């Protein structure tokens, strides 16, 4: 009887410990603890509409119900958000607030956009708990000679306690050393996840063997006219989540995409806008989107991409639009 009691108690203890070890939505496990294990998980581009077992979240799988993806760092990242490139301080502040008021939780900024302070102010003024919001920023190659100063500057300018995701904005001299400093900030908890922007196959091949933490995210130019059909699966197979910049083609190019016959036809069939079709196409490819906008109606519309789904045939039709037409030099 005494032995039976002991066995039962040991069983309860083991069960309790393993339950505590499960990754919580926003924090608990550190990037270093999880990256080596989870980086081996391929990013899965199939989408979860209604998973039966919500407790078992697989890294890289887009959860279309919760509108998040779990990164290889163990943190969850919203899959639709707002880009702030080219937004003035006032536009940026108002746009971030519009995003947050409409349920969006992902904001993309950078040292180079000169609006990190406005992003931080809007996050603080929103009244939304900090841990519900996901802020990405980037350090620029001109800052790689003193990465510690660059990261401290971003932390101070944003003034929101910590950075959810910090990216190296471009490859450049000193990028590996800068990344290694970001790794230290991950260990200190000041940055939750780290990644890269404008890294393609060759750049990744050279870079990855030199660092300890597998990037959680790679952010590259992706839109229907520039689809990176080889690069995306390559990155996803490394267990890294892909994010698109210029999802609507970028300023000066959006009209061509938003009036494209194929996209407009598909949009009409679903009763949605051309922008929503493009964003949904990205999500179904396992690509995070954060279109830029200073128009509250567009910001709201861009978040509303979960009420319809593109068929395999529609995905193929958009795939056929690829022209390998890059809209920026990097
Ligand atoms: N890592 C990098 O190197 C890099 C490079 C470029 C950009 N980015 C990031 O990616 C984000 C997205 O790129 P982007 O903002 O340059 O280009 P984008 O998202 O492709 O396009 C932005 C343009 O689309 C318009 N727009 C947005 N939603 C719309 C809608 N529903 N209907 C019609 N028009 C709409 C915006 O105008 P309105 O203001 O009128 O809505 C704006 O002119 C940037 O903001 C930035 O955060 C990163």
C-alpha cells in the first residue's frame, strides 16, 4: 500500500513537471533553450484552421484561428500586422493606434525609418498590455561597428521594455559580430527573438554556420510579381519563418498589383479587395505580412483576411503571375 502511494505521488510529480515545461504563448522558454531543438522542425506551410489539440503548437505552422505562428525561439508572432516604412512620426503614431484598435498586434519598424519613438509611444498609449503586442525593429549596416550601442539605442528609443524581434536590416561588414551581440541580448531577455532581413540562399549558407541561434525570421521582398519561389521553401526548411516586405509591391507599384486582372477576378469572387487576396495568398504560403499604410480603413481591411480562403487553383493562378520583378535593389 505504502509503495502504491509512493508510485502514485511520483507519477503526479512527473506529470506536473512535464506540464510546467510546455511553452507558454509569450514567454517562459528562452531562445537559446529552444532553438537547437525546434530549428530542426521544418516550417510547415499547411494552415491550421481548427486544431484539435491547441496545447501542442508546432513551430512554423500558421494558426489561422489565433492568427499567430510559433517561432523556433518558442515565442508566438502575429501573422498579419503593420509596416511603418516611410511613415512620419504623426502618421506612424496614428497608424499604430489604428492597428491596435482594430485588433492587430504586429508592428514592423527599423532604425532606418526614424519612427521607433512614435511606435513606442503608440504602444505605451494604447493601453494594451505590452505582452500582447509584438514589435520588430532592425539595426542597419552602418551601425554594425558598434552593435551594442545600436541595440541600446533601439531599446531606449522604443522604450517598451524589450524588443520582440530584432533583425539585421541587410548583410554588411560586421554582420556576424552584430548578430552575436544580439544573441547576448537574447540571453539577457532584452530581445526575445532575432533574425535577418534581405538574406537569400547564398547569404544564409555563409552566415548560419557562424552563429549559435538559428534566426527565427527572415524578412525579404515578396509579392505576386516577385515570389522568391526557390528562396521561401529553402528558408522554411531551415525552420525559419519567412516574412514579406513590399507585400503589395511597395509604393509606386501597388496600383499595378491591385488592378491585376487575375487578382481582381479572384477578389470579386470572394467579395474582398485585391489587397486582401494578396495578403491571404501570402498567409497560405506560410509568409507573414505587414503591409504599410497610413490609412485607417486600409489598416482595418488588411487585418480582415481570415474570413475567406483561396482554393488551390486560385493559389496557382497567382503563382503564375510571378515575373521575378524586384521593386528595390536589395
Ligand atoms: N526589410 C526591408 O528591407 C524592408 C524594405 C521595405 C519595407 N519593409 C517593411 O515592409 C513594410 C511593407 O512595405 P511598404 O509599406 O513599403 O509597401 P507595401 O506594404 O507593399 O505598400 C504600401 C502601400 O500600399 C498602400 N496600401 C496599404 N494597404 C492598402 C489597401 N488595403 N488598399 C490599397 N492600398 C493599400 C499604402 O497606401 P495607404 O497609406 O494609402 O494605405 C502604401 O502606399 C514596410 O512598411 C516596412 O515595415 C522592410
